[in-house]
C-alpha cells in the first residue's frame, strides 16, 4: 500500500510538472512573439529617412535649377530631379507617413509643400524657355520647405529615439520574463528528466521481473504434468503446454493462435464448449470424466477439466483450462467398486450362510426339543404297551395259555412296529436336514407308480379300500425319482387312511395342470381347520383333528420337501365336511404329450 501511495504521488507530481512546463513554454513563446512583432520595422518607424530624402530631393532640385539657369543644356537632369522630388513628396503625403507627419505637427507644412510642388511645374517650363527669372522664383518656392523638412526630420528623429527607448525597456522586461520562464522550464525539464530516468529504471526492473516471472511461469506450465490451456475472448488458443501436446498429439506451434474447434473436435463437445463460455463469462466450471478418443487409441481417455476466468484487473481477457487424465484413477475406482461389490456379495453370502447356520442351529435345537417331546409322548405309548405285555407274561408265565401268549406277543410286536416307524421317520427327517438325500430324476409313468404303491398299501392294511381312478388308455410320464415319489405317496395314503373313518375308502385320481401332472389322494373324515392349513407342512406340527391319532408330524413335511427337490410340490387342494384332498405335483417329461382328457383337471376328484 505504501508503494502504491508513492506511485500515485509520483504520477501527480509528474502531471503537475508537465502542466507547469507547458505553461512556462507557452508564456516564453508568447513573449518572443511579442518581441518579434515589436522589432518589425514599420513605415512610421522610418520617417527620418523619408523626410530626409524629401529634403535632399528638394535641395538637389534647387541646385539643379540654379545650374540650369547658368547652363540650360542639361534639361533631362532637371526633369529627373523634379520627378524625384515629386516622388518623395508623394511618398511623404501617403498613408502612414502622412499620419506620422500629422502626429508630429507638420500637417500644414506638408500641405504647403504639396501645393508648392504643383506650382513648380509652370516655373520649370518657363525656365526651359530661357526665362532665368523663373529660376529665382523656383528657388524661392523651395527654400522655405527645406527648413520645415529639416525640423520635421529632427522631430521624427526624436520621436523614433523615444519610441526605441521605450521598446528597449519593454524588451528588457520581456527578456527577463523569458529568462525566468526558461529557467523554470529547465528546472521542470530536469525534474521530468529525473522522473523519466527513475521511471525507465523502474520499468527496466519491472520488465526484468516480468520476464523472469514469464520464464518461471512458462517453466512451471511447461513442466506441469497437468494440461494447461489458455484461450482469448474469441476462443483462440494462446497457451498450450507439453502435457496438452501429449494428450492431443498437437504441438504448440500448430495450436497457438488457432481456434479450439480447429485443434480438436473434443472442444466442440457441448459440455466442454459450455464450460469455456462460462469461463469467459466470469464463472468457474468443473467437468468430470469427459470421454476423449485419441486418433490411434482403441480405448478412450477420461479427462477432468477445470475452467476459470482469466482477469486483468476487473476485465476478463480470456479463460484458463486445466486438463487432467483421470483414466487410471477412474479404472482404479471401477476396480475398487467391483472389489467392494464382490466383498459385499461375499459378506451377504457369508451372512446368508451364517443365517442359514443359525437357522439350522435353531432348527436343530427345535428338533431336539420336539424330538424329546415326541419321544416323551409318542415313544412312551408303544414302550408302555411292550412293557405291560411283557410284565403280564412274566407274572403269568406258569398259567398263561398259548392264545393269551399269542395275544400279548402280538400287542408287543405291534408296539415295536410302531416304535420302529417312529424312529425311521425321525431318521429320515434328520437325513433330509443333513442334505444326505439325493434326487435322480428320470421319466416315470405316474399312473403305474401310484397303482403299485396302492397295491402294496392294500396288502399292508387289508381293512382299507384304495380305489384308483384312471381310464387306462394313456400313461402320464413325469420326471421324478421313483423311490422318493413312492415315499411321498405312501405318506399321503397312510395319512388318508389314518384320518378317515373305518370302512371308508381312499380315492386316488390323476390330472394335468400346465406343465405338471398331479396325483390326487382323497379321503373322508373331519375337515382341516383353514387356520391350520398353512402349518400342516411344518415339521412336528399336528392339527386339532390329530388328537388321539398316533404320529410324529413329520410325514407331510418330508413329503413336500421331497416333492420340491424334484421340481414339484405337495399341497392341500380341498377340505370340506365330507372329504379332504392332497395333491402331489410332478413336472411332465419333455417328450411326453399331455393326452389326459381336459375334463379331468386338478379341480375334479373322482369319488
């Protein structure tokens, strides 16, 4: 701030010095012009010569007249002298000379001299005719005027000397003024010269500093790894560094002074051009990941641009653009994002595994609790039957009859069979949870498979009729594991027989539903509560209608799980006051053509 104040004071002093210098110079020039004007010789300032010449002409004419009277041979000389005398009188009587004579007080003498000149002409004519008396008369005419002209000359000389003295005094004063002005001009000139020298010195210092700064800026811009581009208000390139040359393959000598659109089509892209226009309007702009295709490169580059206005004081003179190649950073970010997504996927997978493990652990805990409850409830009954039968046989071993022994042994055997079934169901569920059950799907005739299972069930329980409904003309080929499908049908038939009144038959029918074939198992008996229909397939769940009926609650769970492992399903199709229907759905084999009548769909159950 101090340096700025000093600069302003110097400028003000220099301006005042220049103004004073101009005033003094103008004053000196005015004075010189006045002196020059005063020194000019005017007609009024040469009156002494004019009057003297008139007096000389008068005296010479008088002498010539006297000589001519003695020797009248030289007539031309007399005439010449007379003409000269007339010309001097005419000069004295004209313009400024006459006015000067009037100022000197000799206007009357001048009038008399003029009239005398007119009277001389007839006297000279008489003299030329030999009249010598005319010479005397002419001399008398001229004699008075010689004296008056002498006095007029003296008066003119005095007036001229007085005027000359006054002018000399004026000149002296004006010269001193001029000398003072020249001294002031010299001082001001010296001051301005000193200021000029100091300014030149300061200018040289600043020029050197500017050159150094320019060289340093060029060095910084040239060695910068970031591309630097400067444009003027017409979007013409003014600076193009080495990094820009590497990016765009254009040397500075072919880019500086050229329009950006002519250098590369990249600068004609709308976002880039808008950023440049915003920079020239005084607003900073940033562009991320602008795609740039180099001529010889297959892969594009991604450029990061920052555009700023370039100012000179308060005026915008252009824009400066910093260009960075962020391809590697962007690739790293993409790889990092992929790695992060992969890690997130691994975390999700691991979380699922942990959740599944936790669910399995909880299921195992539930299994153990349910298994313990089941053992305490379901296994206790057959064991109690076996224990009771054996105890009675031991107590009455001496008196027991063969028929009673057969009866007691039969009851124990039935209890052992029931206990064996319970253990096998529990073991099957454990193998299913452990993933030790394999599925080998192959084409199989569902009608034949169901008929075979029904036949075996009839042999096992001869007191229960199982009726199979099928036209017998077209097989239904499905993709399934026959062993698992038999297990599912055995469970469904066993449940149908278990939960239906004695003496009522179990019906087995078939149908098609889209790409699936269905085996429908229907029994009579108590309906299933709709609130319990969704929980029938949960492990160890038994509905209200199962009270007093032996079982573990595993059969339907295993049936649905095995069916879904084969791409099918087991579902409760209908339950009313007089009948309940479960459906086993299995996918049709690709080579099979559904030839089953459309009237026998899943919604129809043959009684």
